[in-house]
């Protein structure tokens, strides 16, 4: 194959492949007019109608919308339109019954003008004349996030084609440099946020059914862009999330699992299970499988069966999030039976609990006995008409505690039923534990015993390699100067707490994340809670600067006949067993824990409403994602908001997800699926600040970890799996850091500069600045990884400090942010180089500012530091003004304000004794005066009245819209002719632009881009 060196060559290769796939190349469609004319022709043919010009224009006015979610619904639904003569026209934009029968066309080099510029789109795929896919091709290395940013920049340009033309129907974007191809769903701008928090939707790489990546553009086009495949992807395997008004793509393995279930039902070939690892999105996969069966005429009913506590708390909400109102709550068994017997299309897919299903089929249940006593048919008798019907059961989890009891009843009553289950940790012969069923000791059935055959596999090994979950850093804690404990042997609890207090800030990225402490029993959990309280009080008394951790504790109370608590304990074997012994003592201890929690968080939880407390704990763990300042505003009456560590026994160790939980402290013996489930609470992907899930094991369980990896890796070779699952040891990463610093040193030397922060501003040209960004970003990434290692020795720490002294690190971080800010301002604003593309020195950079934003250092923290600097006598401060300014300049959160804060600090004197309140008020005054002085200077320079210029700027920032007429009015008193006035306007805006952009604080000012240099 000839080497491809230009984007045009890559485009020609793709067009050739698409022609092979029977797409029609429409070289005649180059502008909006031709695009709309083609759409009109296809629309009229599909709907057997001829529209007048005015009708077609009204149709465009009705369907074109800047709202991506609304456009996506219009694309998939039957819509109505009133013609000029008042008659209704029911229409679809594409053939929604059989997407394969639509026309598939490809357009390239389409140009659409915006209000201030023009956009050119590399390749666009049309289905029935509707643009549904945009392909952007690059010849340089791609950062997918940067590609997303570029698309967002296009979408933010006033008058862009995405909001004002039929390009609003684009469903997904594809970005490729031939060797690597990424794709992601189109969405409204709020779901593409690029800031220090980096919250945005996933970017995908395609894979085949065996989870092998298909990333070369040729292979990707062959499989993903086949006409029927693309039609199915858009119509069947994208989800419109009603509650969040966003589009979600299913990942390849989710699609294969759904197809496997549907094919199994079509061929009527028995039961099956899906092994998809924890955190891989099993709820979405099972939802799609259930809802797609709605259109299968061979199936009488599809039941999605969950555990009651999950239906009450999570699954119903998640299903209704995917599709509004799709799941009714079956308030009782009678309601479930009524819906099972209903012929209503809305009742074909039913989400129900395993408990209600069991009650309906159990002749001896209280409800069935009551029905007979009342002279009515039992629920089981009422269901008799369904006995010989084909019914599909999809279980959200293969191994619920009650599943075994109901499995036999379902199979006996519904002989033609097909059962499908999902599990993240299958039960094999090796981990089939003994359990007691109806007072008889028996071995737990394996997943294959229950579901016959495995239909699709996506293990944790696959997920780690794909970047869908994180690897683990496991630290087997060894007390200093003592004999290493034997595997499973507990340490003294005080020693465990001392170790946690010493390591927690490092493990959690200075409390950016939070942690669970898994204990062996309820008694242990109670003791730990009391000890944390006592030991932290001791430390605080000894050192007023000590920052206590917020500790919560959750375990189920004794059931005392409460059906809700009994239900909770069905999958909590240790807690159920513990509560059988001295239940009153457990209850009193839990009441004391609740009292502490209520005092700490300003709540009023009671043991009789335990579930509300449990839900509140889960919410606070997840609230870790929000800045403290936001939570204070939202809940001003609560003294605390976040939880640092939650002490647990069984609860939260399975099924609970939070991206901001990154650490598990283990003081209980774990093995097999229990170990994997517990570890997996920590490995949800967030961004570069969370490089892995942190496990600090106080029981020396390396053998159990190795055994679990071997069992659940899906890999024949255990050592290979260990390399994939576990992060490198600290010395290996330190060596990588050393190599990265050496590369930075060599680069600076190649530029004739010392490798020092103060030399960075002397780099010449954007290519050199971009290279510095890439070099130092790798240094910071490795440093972030090492910062969260809990097992660093003094030798390790000294080695890191020697490679990269802290002062140098802070200095380089400040230089990085200053350089990145300069290059970011140029992204998307470059002059055209003659081929319709901007200069690319800076354009491909992904700055990853999240790596440079501390979780600890926020506005409140900085104001407190400044106050302490002011209160301390000269020479007695813990931090000099230069160090304070350096700290601020090294943090991405203050990029737009760091100059102001630094200037304000320089006006203060050590020992002035200003309170934090006075500091805040003083800084606010300082900014107001500084802004007013800047504006007065610009007004004086251009001969304008300061008040008039202030009013002009205030109006722009209030409306976030630049008004050209207001600029003309502002210049009117100068009495200039139009030519001179235009020159003066450009000069004024050149001076005003930095001030406007700074005060807009990252928000888009519509129309201002016309004055970008």
C-alpha cells in the first residue's frame, strides 16, 4: 500500500472503501443548497408526497433545531406536518421499519457558512438524504478529546451548520488518522465540558466479537460502516437518555451480548449467561436486550427480573432514565399478575422483582392462600394461560440469594421459558462455596448449572486493556520492625487506624477521592468507628493543625421481623449472621453511630428508617465529585457534606458505583468473587487524576488476590493477567519518571536552554512550546501516579525528590499552565494555510488541565492561606509570599485569576493581622479597582468616556452577546468617517478582547470571535 501522507489521500482511501460498501458518492453536493435539495428529493420519495417550496421551507423550519436530543427523536419517530391546504401529513425522515432499505450516500468537502466564518466537513454519510455521521480525518497523532474540542468549537460558532441546517441530525462523529479510529455520540454542548474537571461522554474504539480492537480506518469502515450495520447502530444500539437529554452509544461488547440473546431467542436454543465484568454497564445491556424483544412476535412476554432492593433503589430509575416511563412499579403481586396477563403492548416488557415472581408461583405463599380462602383463583392458577407460551426471563444478576429457590419453580411452570442472566463474577467449580438451603448443606450451583451456556464474555482483563475500568495498586501492609503477619492474620486496630491516617491523603489524591474500610464483622465495624473517633480527638488535641477525616459507618440493623431489613440482609451473609448474636447491643451501637452521623451532617436519621440513612450515606459518597463551595451553597445548614471513609461489613462491597471512590482499606478475609467485587468498587474510570484503584490490605492476602486474578482474568497465563490487572511497582514508575525528566532536559538543551522553569518563556515558536507541553505533561502524569502510592518507602521518596525537587515541580507546573494558556488561546483561531486547515503546532494538543488542578487548593483554601500569611509576624510565616504565589500559579483552577491573586498578595504585609473575612473583602475591592483602572486606561487611550465604555462592557457580559451596533454607538461621539471608525473599532477591540475574555471566565460570548486575532 502506498504511504498516505496527506488528509486528501486518506479521504480518497475512505471514499473508495465506502463505494465498495455500495454507498453512492455524491460529488455534486458541496454546499447547503445542494444538501437540502437532495434531502427534499429523498423525503418526497419516501413519504410519497410532493411539497411546494413554501411547505418544504416550513418543514425545514420545524425539524431543524440546535437541540441534538430533539433532533435524534425526530429522526427515529413518526412525525406530523400540516400542509398549506390544512391537511395533515404523517411522515418519517428515514425508513424506520427497515433501516437497511434506506439510501446510503457519502458527501465530502461540504462547506457551510457561519455568521463569521465558513466550516468545511471532511466526509459526511447520509441516510435517505439525512446527515447522520461526520468523519474528520487527520494525518497527525490524534487526541480524541482534542478532536471533540474542535467539534465543540465548530458547534459554538454562531450560525454553525449543526444548529441551523439539517446537520443537526448528525448522530455520531468518527475521527481517524488511518492507524487509529475513534467514534463518539453527538450531544448538546453541556455534555462536552472541557475544564479542570473534565466531564464529558465516552470516546470509543471499535472491537470484534472476541474483543480484538478494529482501529485501522479500512477495517473499521468494513465492519462498522457497512450499510445495515450503521443503520442498526443508530436505530437499535444508541440510547436516548430522556432524563439527561443526551445520546448514549452502546459499546461493542454490549452490542454483541444483546445480539447473542436475541439470536438465542430467534433460534429457540435454550438458556444462556453473559459474563460482563463489574463496571461494564450491565444495566444498559440488559435494558436494550429487554426492550428490543418488544418487537419479537414469537415472544409473549419479556420479564427483566431484579432483586427488590435494586428495583426500589436503582434499576427502575435507570430504566426510566434510558426510556421515560418504560417501567411501571408493580406495587404488589396482583399488579404483576395483571400485567403478565395483559395483551397491552406496553405490558410486553415487565420489570419485576424476583420476590414477587416467587410469590406468584408459590401455592403456599400467604397471598395465594388468601386468594383461595376468598374463593378466588390463586395467582398461579390465574397465570395458567401463559404456561405454554414463550417467555423470556432476563436476570440482572445470575447469583441472587433467592434465585436458586425460584429457578426450579420458573422452569416447571413455564416449560418453554428461556432464561438469561448477567454476572460480573461467574461461579465456577473452584469458587462454588457451600451454602445452606432449606436446612440442607449443599454446594452453590455454578453459573453453567443454572444457565447452560456462556453467550458472550467481557472480562475485567478486557475492560482494563480497553480503558473502561482501572488497574489496581495493591499494597500488602507490613508493620515496621515486626514479624510479617501470616496471610489472613488481623493486626491491632489501633495500628490499622494509624496507618490509614498516615496514608489516606496520599492514597486519595489529597482527599479528591474517598474510601471504604471493609471489616470482618459488625463488632469490628463498631469498634473501628469508636476508635477513629477517639484517636482523631487525641490527635486534634495534640495538634490543632490536624485535619480529621469524616468517618461514617454502615451495617444493617437486626431485622426484628422487619421485611425491608430482612430483604436487605439476603445478600449480606456476614451481617445476617452477626445480627443473630446479641441483637440489642448491635442496635444500641448503631443508634450511637447514627447520633454521631446526625451531629456531623446536620441530619435526623433514625434506626427505624434505616434505608433512608443508607441512601444518604451513598449520596454523600457520590457527592465527593462536587467542589466544597458548591455543596456549601446547596446545603448551607449542614456542617459537613462529604464522607472521607465509610466503614462497612458487607454493604457497599457489591453493586455500588462511584467514580470518586478510589481506595479500599481491607481488614477482612476476601476470596474469589467476593474479593473481585470488593476491589472493583475502586476502579471506575474518571480522568488522569485517578490512575488506578488503590487497595491497602491489612491481611497479607496476596495468595487470594493471585487466585482471584487467575480465576476471573479469562487468560490462560496467570502472569500475563497479573501484569494487566496490577500497576507497576513504585521503583519501576520512579524509573519512568526519571526517563521522562531526562527527555525534558534533553529537549530544553536542544533549544539552547537550561532545564529550569524560568527558561520556559524563552522557548521560540509554537512547535517548541507544544513539544514542552507534551514532555512535561508526561512528567506530571507519572508524578500523579506516584503521589497516590501508599507503599512508598523513604528511599522511594528521596529518589523522587532527587529526580524532581518540589520547587522545580511547582515552577514547571506554573510555566506549563502559562504556556498552555497561550497555546489554547490560539487553538481554532489560526490563519488558513491555503488548504482550508489551520496551522497545527498547537491545534492537536490535549492540555489535560485536570492533571494540574489540586483537589485541596480551592478559592476558600487560598483565602485562608493568605489570611494566615497576613496574621503571622515577619519571618514566622510557614509560607513566604513567593511560595504562596508559586502554589497558586501551579494550579489550573486559578489560570484565569492567578495574576490578580498574585498582585493582591504583593500589596499585603506579613503581620498585618487581617482576618479571612477582611482578606476576602479586600481582594474583592482590589479586583473591582483593578478592573476599573484597566478600563479607564483603555478609555483614555481611545478618547472615550470611561462611563460609556464601562456600560458597553457591562452589557456584553450581562447578555454574553457582542452587539456591533452598540460598538458603532460607542464610537459615535468621535465624529469619524466610516473608514477611520472601522480602524478605530478594530484597535479598541484588540485592547478590550483580553479583558472581555478574562471577565467572561471561559463562557462563550456570542459574536466576539469576529475580533479574534
